[in-house]
């Protein structure tokens, strides 16, 4: 997939959910390019383990972590402020934190609103990048097409559509 990112300069990249799963896989790709990486996660040991593994990869990336629950609006803002305190720009924001929701409300707050809030709070740093990029990584595309995320996902059947993967 070609996304048009300039790879001739060291990129500043922030990845929510970057301590495991798809977020960690994306972080590995940027680490091998020598990016300045910041990972957001909720579990200290998991975050430290991911940061250590990434820092050891070829490309000599700089890896730091921020800890907190992005679905909490106050914590979301505090995490963004912590990033802004140490970075003057942000080239790439990857919103990949998420969960298999147990309710429609959880789906909205964890898998959607948290991405919006984080992107909004980081707008000043994104505005300073030459060509900023924001990516939102979410569930299976077919599941989204068949059962879009909405507050009506209050039943097990409606939430179960997210388990379907073609």
C-alpha cells in the first residue's frame, strides 16, 4: 500500500494501541525505518516490552511510551498534552487502539470517540508537519459494511457481527 509518506527524513510517529496486535506490527514497520516512535498503551509491562523490542530493531528507532486509557476524555487530553510537551510536530498518527466491544456505548467510546479526541488534541503538532498523515485502523471492512458501528449495537447478535471476518 502506497501512502505517499516522505521517507527521506526521520518521521515522528505516534501509535495508539502500539503495544500489541496490529498497532505493534505497524510500529515494527516504522521502527525499521528509524522513526521517532511514541506508543500509547494501557499496561506498563506490555508497553515497556514492546518499546524494548522495537528499539532493538535495525534502523535505530527512538521509542517512547505513554500510558493511559484513551476512552477517558480527560486521560486522552493528558496523553496528547504529554506528547505535545516533547514533540514540536507529528508526521504520522496511527489510531489503532480498540477492543471487541461488549456494548454499543463501549464501541462508540473506545473504538471511535477516542480516535477523534486524540486526533483533535494533536492537531497543533500535525499542523507543523510538512505532510501530516492520520490513519484509523479498525475492524474487518466487511463487518463494517454489514454492521456499521452505531449506538444500536445493544444485543449480542449486533455486536457479534464484528466477529465475522471474510
